[in-house]
C-alpha cells in the first residue's frame, strides 16, 4: 500500500499518523507496532511512539509506505 498524507500542521505524532492512515486499527495497536521495531522513518528504524513526523518524511513498514507532504503541495 502506497499512500500520501497531507499534513495540515507543523508535525504529527508517528502513532497518530499510523492510526489515521489505517495502518493500525487503534492508538494502542500503533504503539505496539512501533515498539516492536516494525516502523521506519526515512529508512531508519523508529522506536519513539511520539516521533514528530514532518512534511518530506517517508514512513514505512511491512506492506506499506506513507509519504508526508504539506497540505496544498
């Protein structure tokens, strides 16, 4: 699954992004996915659940990739 997410603010927390984009069914499931090491931000494993995701970032894991762009781009 390849998605583009339009960010309407300065940043979004990693867990919130995973939940909004449908990668995780709930916030708890998103936190579990991150804690297990199944998420990469810009190609680097990310273990911080509240990592600030900004425009230009790429969040990926098994079977999905999300490109974050600024709203209006």
